C-alpha cells in the first residue's frame, strides 16, 4: 500500500493518478493507481 496526499495544492498527486470520473457522482478515481517503487540512493 502506498499513500500519497492529494488534498494540498503543492501535492501534484492528482496529476499522477487516473483522470477517470465516476459516471454518476463525478467523483475522481484518486484512490487507486498503479505504482512502481524503487530503492533511493539518497540517504
């Protein structure tokens, strides 16, 4: 599970997630997105 906050203007997570909308409620599909994790070289 990966968590990325998207409720702040400086968090661009909304640009990284699927732009699909629920057809009835027009709610963005921000809760599910594929991701790839890799180890950082920065300590």
